[in-house]
C-alpha cells in the first residue's frame, strides 16, 4: 500500500514538474517575442517625444542582452530612429584622390554590414546611422536621377542675421544610447574611407535632461508622431525615383548663454512661444513680433500645415565656453524647412526676425538627401 502511494506521489510530482517546466519555457519564449516586437520601431497613436520610450515598452537601457533570444535590431537608414543619449554628426567632403568616388561608393553600400559589426556589441544600444548625400556630389557618386528638390543650401540674409551656407558632400548621423558605440562606428567608417574624404565638421551631441536644449526649453515638441511620421518625412509618389528617401538640413548653432540668462523667464518664454518649466504652448501673437514656435509653423496655400522631424541635440564644452544646438531636420519637402528659415532670418512680417537668433548664431548650413536603404546598398553594384 505504501509502495503504491509512493508511486502515485512520484507520478504527481513528475507531472507537476513537467508542467512547470513547459510553462517556464513558454513564458520565456513569450517574453523574448514580446521584447523583439516592442523593440521594432512602430507607429502608434501615442504621442512620443523623440528619445522618450513609453512605459509600456518595458525597456531598460543597457540591460545585458540575451544572445539566444534577441536578433540584431538594425536599420541603418532609419530616418525616424528615436533620439538617443548620444549622437555624432559627421560631415565630410569627397577628395580628388584617385578612386575616391569608387571607394566612397563601396563604403556607403556596405554601411549596413558595418552597422551590424558594431551594434551587435550591445543589442540594447539602439544604434542607427543615417547617410545623407549632398547636391554637389550626387550625380558623380550615384549616377542616378537627382531628387527633384535637391540643391545646395541657400544662404538666407536678413537685416540682422544670416543663415550661412557651408560645404559638405556626405552626412553621417550616428546615434546610440552609448557614446562608445558611436565612437567605434565612426572610427571604422573613417578607416574604410581613408583619404577619399576630408572632415568638414564633427559634432558630438548629448541628450540633456528631459529632451531640453541648453537654453532650457524642451526641444522637438512639434515633431510628428505615429502615422504622421512617414507622410511628413519620406518622399513618396510625387518623386518616384527618390521614393523612400528624405531631405536633410543641418545647422550648427552657437549660443550666447550669458546674454540669454540676462533675460527674465517671461522674456525667454515669449521668444520661444512656450512656457519653460512645463512646456505649455502660448497663444500666437495676432500682430507684430512672432515667437520661434509661430515662425516655424508652415502652411501651404490651401492652409495645410506641414511638419518636419527634428533630431536636434545639444553640444558643448563648459571649459572652452562652447554651448550650442545641432539642428537636423528631416523632411519630405525641402521647401518646408527653407520656408521656416526664411521666416526666422528675414522675418514675418519682414524685419521682425526670430528673436532666438539674437542669442543663437548659425556656424554651418548644408543640405543632403538620405536615399532609401535599398538605393544606398545598390551603389556597390557595377
């Protein structure tokens, strides 16, 4: 009798153990699948500031990756990648060295592989690199039809301030939660490019508290979110050969922080068009001087508002007195950013320029086009 009871108990324990292990394996597989799904960039109706991950994502920065359950989340030509803790904005010019064009072509076609080689070191670092090609080099480098709006950055001269135009054939917008990942990608990239390029500008940006600029205001609030992102950023049927690409404008602004700090908070808020602490939008001025927010709101002739995607980042060095914002705007329609800059520098009405320019001086200004990932990869084909 005792022997039979022992056998029954043993059977029950074995059954429970088997069920427990099956449940454990299932939960692990479900958790891994959920993690993979949530890590993919997807569009929802939830408003997300660049660089902010909703609590529902349940992601922990820098948590150790499980190589057995994760795949490499890489999309090297993601113009809509989230704002990360660190970024490098690298602008290059192609040299006249023999085989420079061929080497650059080959390197751009292999950016995907280079990104995988670097990003696999930390699968949670949200690495992304977007490549932009300038107007002056487009024809020689690609041999493909030119995007309809692509042209060099046009200098805009106002009564008091000027949006300068500077050189640049290639842009690499390198992003990651980790500074060392950005560094390593840039190092390997420049090793491959060698003397085929020269560095025009290299700016290292960082995320500042709750997505604020060094002037103390939240930056990027007006960005499109969810399903509005592709329609605002990616070229579509209006220019079939450039479909899937995006225009990029970059400007490196240097701030006069001492002068800005001399203003009262109320004066700063009137210039920006939002409250400083809680980022509440202020009413538009009905006449006279307009705020930065208002001057950057662009509508077409039919009254339709057009948005752009900003991935701006602060940069600087307190020891050398350098403080600034690196502006980078992605857009489906280049004229939208050009209209913003015209309203800022010339003024609307004319001679009433954006007051933020009294404390922020543009040091650079360059336009690029980020082709689709498939077009970029095809540059290595003969």
